[in-house]
């Protein structure tokens, strides 16, 4: 694991972390490290244990086994209050006091964090989420998207070392979700460490430096492109105008081409170890063979492909 | 990090602002006192002075600090849980003792205000409109002092009992019903004294006062011990 940010300075780490509720395992044997300033995505299907992991790291739930360090402090009962002072959590449900105004909500939380000069902090947080002009509005009168923004402002108040975002765009329309993405992008540029749980793989791919895929146990962890490379062979897809008479003679033995197969009469998929070497070699071989080449392109697997591959493996495993 | 009065004040202030803007709480605070001022007033204005000589009629009004804060306190934790506002608060550095004390102060303040206001109103009505004999029979210095002292003690018991229930139940309505039930014994004792069924000797008054004071002190610690973050966050709503 190579966390982004200062070398060796991890903001958050877990070793063999586990939580059971009686017989039911919420998550187990979870080990990871998040570097300072890193945006770390935590992906998984419903019931995978994502929210329980966040609650455990945020000291709301006691782990059944394993250890963790949060914002430089071991996750132990005597450190709970100090850990909560150093982090902020934006839960899936905003949990705002609907009868209180935006500013009253933030003032209450500023005092709960004992912030020395709450007013400027509140203004800065509202400015960051572009809600300064709605400060006097009761939270009950705001749309879901605006409530999420208030919730984010509340999380930013204490200038946290680690920000836990639990499904921050859940249930939001695309425009509101885009707004939240932009805000997270802004925080990332400011160097805030973010632990993001999400179902939205496009969101994770766009925002996260690394992702972990959890399905009760940690299934995989790494940069999205690393995960793709781990799970899927890199491939080139070649389209020709007419079928090749002897495709084996064209593709076999080419530099960095490990395998090939015909997808249909004029399309061929090459398994390659290095696209930058294999693609020019394939084009040269095709031209030398007199083929009319329509296109040669790398087939990209998305994070969604990685996710589905891992989660489907679990589903298949359970069926067996 | 040590105990923080700033966080207690933040929680109490938030609660009081919410009360002011919640119609059901305002109506509870307005209606319940009526229930407790009417019976003694009717009796005082319809009975002879000799009939009023036994008992301490206005002690019946201790029902106000027994019931009003119990209803509010019983909602305090489970209500936040049902609204989904508890989890964000619990992710802040607030300790459970601070959170509960803030909520208790917020329940106590309006209950005391309402109890004293209504009691003052009752005293004024008797002084102005009751016959001289009835006023002399009802307005006793010792009873007035007892009312002033017992009002916060009774309210304290009602609050901690209500809040203890609130930390362990899943439904706000159930919590409020149970909170009211738990306050009933205190109210029943007050009613028995008010109507002369029990003679309020100095020993009894001191004993009851001492017991309530101890319960109020222990109540905060017991309720704090019952407040289990994990259970409140993870148990089904």
C-alpha cells in the first residue's frame, strides 16, 4: 500500500478490524491504511459493512476484534472524545434539526466542538458550500440537495483531519450530486483526508485516489487502474474491413501480445502485456499482411467491471 | 478532555429553541397545568373553610412538575433517534453526561417556569377571590415553602425517569406514556397529601425531600450509564 501524501504519515489505519452483532458478522478482518490528504473510497453492496466500518472508526461502535488508529490516536475508549474532536462524519441521512435555521444548526455544532470563534468558522463553512445567503432559512424548508450541503458545511466546521462521507450523494438528483462532487473535489485540493463510502462507482472512480471493495471482508484495495490490471488482462481490439485469411500468422509472435481470439469475422481481441508496444506492432503486422485496418483500440475496463467481478464472485461462492 | 459546560449549554440551547417552535410541546405545557389547577380551585371556591382545614390543597399542583417534564424528557433521546439527528450529535466530542444534562436542563427550565407561574396564579386567585376563611385555611407558609422546594425536586425525578426510559425505548410515544406512568407515584403521594389522606408531618416532608434529592443526584449517573451509543445507533428504529 502506498498512501498518497506525506510518506509514512497515515491518517487512518485498521488491522484485522472486525465487528459482530451476536452471530451476525458486519465486517471482519479489515486491514487498510489511508494516507494524509488521500481520498479513499470504500465500496460495497448493501449490507457489506461500509457504514458499520465508518461508525466503528468514528467511535460510535466498539470493534469486536482488531485495532485501528484514527487521526493519530489508537481507537480505544480513553481516546474516543479526542478522536471525535479530530474527525467529522457526514452520515447518509443529514440529521439536521429541521425547525432550526441553517445557521442555528451550525452554531449548535460549533459549540459542541467548542470552536473558539464560531461565527467566522460558520461563515467560512457556509461560503464553502455556497449557502451563505440561505443561512436564516429553516432546514425543513430546504431541498434534499441543499440539506446535504448544510450537512457538509457542518462536517467542515471543525476543520477535521479526517472527513468521513457516508453515501454523500445518495438520493440526490444529478445536478445536486455534481455539486457535492465539486465540493469534495475542492476539499481534496485543500488536502483534507476523505474516507468516502459510496455505491456510485463513477463517483469513486472520479474522486478517489484509491478504493477498497468490501463485502463483509475486504475483497480488494488499490488505485482503480491497479484493480483493473489485477483483475482483467489488458486487451487491444482490432477491427478490419475484411476477414483476415490467416489471423494466427498475423498476431502470433508479436511483441507483447500474449493471446488472441476472433470476436467475429472482422474483429479480433488481443491479450497484451504492454499496449504501447503491442499496438504499433499489431498495426505493422496487419499492414504487412495487406489488411485494411479500420481501428485498433485498447479495451478499457471500468471500476464497475472490477466491482461486479468481485461482488459476483462472492454471490457465486455463496450459491456454491 | 474534561466536562464541558459549553457543550451542555449548546445542547440545552438547541432543545429550548426547538421547544419554542414545536406546537405539541407548547400545547402540552399549556394544557397539563390546567388539569392540575382546576380541581383544587373548584374545591377551594366551593367548600367551607372548615372542610379545607384538613389537607394541603395546593400541593396537588405538584402534578405539574411531575408530568410536564416527564413528557418532554421521555421524548428527548428517542425523539432525536427517530428523527435521525442523534447520530450526527454523537459523532461530535460531546460526552453522554453532557448531552443528557443539557437535555435535562432544557426540560427543567420551562417546567419550573410553568409550575411556579401557575402556582403563583393559584395563590393570587385564592388571595383575591376566595373567602377570608378559605384563604386562611389554604394559604399556609409551610405549604408554600414546601411547594417551592419540592417543585424542582419532583421535576428532577420526572426528568431522569423520563430520560432513562427514552434511552431504552424505540418509540417516542411509548416513551412518553411510560414517562408519565413513572411520574404517577410522586403525583399520587402529592394528591393524597393535598386532600388530607396523608398527614404531611415534618418528618414525612423531610424524608420525601431527601429521597427525591438523592434520586435526582443518582438519576443523572444512572441515566448516563443506560445511555449506550452503540445500542442507540444500531438497534432497529
